[in-house]
C-alpha cells in the first residue's frame, strides 16, 4: 500500500467535511482519525447502547464503520466533482468486540479508474492491546456529480 497520489489537493478537508455531514456514523459516535491518500481510520468508543443481546457490539455497527473507513479511503483518491458508493462489501468477523474502543482502518488496495478495491480491518483496543475483530474487502465506485 501507499504511494498513492490524491487527485484533489483538498482531499483531507473534503473527507473531514463529508464526515461531519454523515448522520449515521456521527449518531453512533464515530470519530475521524488518520486521513492520508488511500488510507482513513475511524474510531468508535464503546457504547453499551450499540450492543446486541449478549453484550457485544452489534455486527451491523462494526460493519458500518468498516464500510465508512473504506469509503473515505477511496474518497481520498477521488477526482474533484465525484463521490463514492459501495458496490460490494464482504466481511469476515474474527471475534466479538465488547469492551474497548473500535478502530476501523480503510486502505486502498487497487485504485482503478472507476472501481476501487479497499481492505477494511476493524480492531478492538483494550489497554493498548489490539484485537482484530473484522476484516473486509470493499469495492467502491466513483460517481461524477455525487456531492461527498
């Protein structure tokens, strides 16, 4: 990974502005972290109201932050005047999460002309110990005129 060049010199501002307008991720408490060309991190502090009946963070919530991190990683490489949409999302849950802060890390693997393939991994961080809870592969499509 790495070595990607952003096509918009304002890509960091663009990602931050878009993230601030994202109702669902903000509603669940997502926090934007690292923003680099081809890489975005999103953190989510533990919140018991996002748990399922066994006390673990709901899989839909974990998948949502993985998808968002992938989308914003792809957006860092988008040309001005275009946005991104998920066209395919495949995740594997590796272990449950239920006590620490979650961190989703989206990393562009293949920056195609229309489609971007992005790896998204989610870790639970408890007392500086990271546990890998989800790994995913996401295909993102650029769309002209989509205001991200």
